[in-house]
C-alpha cells in the first residue's frame, strides 16, 4: 500500500511541476529514512521530502511498508501514510499544492 502512495505522491508532484532529481533512489532507505530531492521546472524552486520509517518494535528498518510520514523540509509539514485511501487523496492534494 505504501508503494502505491509513493507513486500517488510522485504523480501529484509531477502534475504540479515538480521533478524528482534522484529518481533512481526513489525507494532507497538508509538510517530509517528515504529522501527525495525535488526541483520545480516552472519556478526553479528546490525542495527535499524526507520519509520516516518506523518499525512496530522500534527496530531499524528499510522497508517501504514501514513509512509513517513524509516531511517537507521548507516548512516541516507532514503527510501521514497510515490514512485510509479517500482521506489520503484529500490530504495528498493539500500537501502537494501547498508546496509551490
């Protein structure tokens, strides 16, 4: 499910003009995190999204299924991954379209 949500997020970002600079590392986790470096082709703005992974037992993890939330670096806004599908879509749009 989280992999689908990553693709949802990437697609929404692309629609609003953002490109993933490190696309080959889209699913690469290190130190309980995944980091996306983004650039907006329309405005030349740059942004970093950091995905935080949490294991149920508090152990180190690199599994996509363990993503709890993504944090936008410019304003520390978070989007939580544990939401049901319809709520996720609504929150996803708010998150992405406030990135510009």
